C-alpha cells in the first residue's frame, strides 16, 4: 500500500497541487496532471496490458527503458506546454526537472537497478524545500516508509533506495536553480 500511495505519479500530482495552491482548479493543474501523472500511468497500464512489462512497477530492470523514455517524452511536452503558456517558473522548472531526473534514472538503470520510487519522492521534496522553505523537509521523512517498503518487497536493496534518493536530490537542486534562471 505504501508503494502505491507514494508512487512517483501520485507524488507528482501532490507536488504540483502544492505549488499551484490555491489555484489547483486551473488549466495549469490539468496540464501538470496530464503530463506528469495520467499519461505516464496510462503508458504503464498499456505496456502492462500488451505484455511488454511484467508488472505495474516495472520490476525487471531490463524492461524499464521504454516506460522511462515514454515518461521523459511526456514530461518534456508538458514542460514545453507550461513554458509556452508562461506558467509560474517553479511549476515549469519542476516539470523540466522530471525530464532530467528521469533521464538520469534511465542512464543508471541501463547498468544497475536504482529505486525510481525513492527518486520520485526525493525530487519533489527537494523542490518543495527550495520553494516553501525548510519546513517542507518533512516530505523527506516519507523516504523511510517508502524505502522500507521497497526493500521489504525485495524490489530494491537499501543501497538502491539511497542512491535513487541522493542522486535525485543533487540533480534536482542543480537543475531547479538553472531552470529558474532561464525561465
């Protein structure tokens, strides 16, 4: 249940809602949900139905390339749409961070199985700290149950969880600052 509740797609929806509050009932939120949550989930569902991936969490490292490339494409289009609509810089920057972070996860996954769940939590938590302040660091506390669940399910080792989180914190911190300067 923890793995489902704190999946990267769910966390992206929560993060975009937080950044767009009090305007979460807006076309920008629909765009964010479409490109960061619904399209990636629908792609995973479709790949699963076609038998191209073994399960919803893409447990087999060798099967992760297609879903990750699809997610990158979705995030990139979403980022470009947000940029064209002159969405708030923090929202557009986060969408582009999803592009970069997913690319990093894809590159690591080519050789080693890294925790995309930990990554999907660490990136948004980093952006929330950078935008809302240190109190948002409480979101990092969610890494404990998520990491525990991934290890308990034997989906990852503790090292894979820690690397997924640490690499993403560093990548997000750098990207977010650069994107804000550009935007």
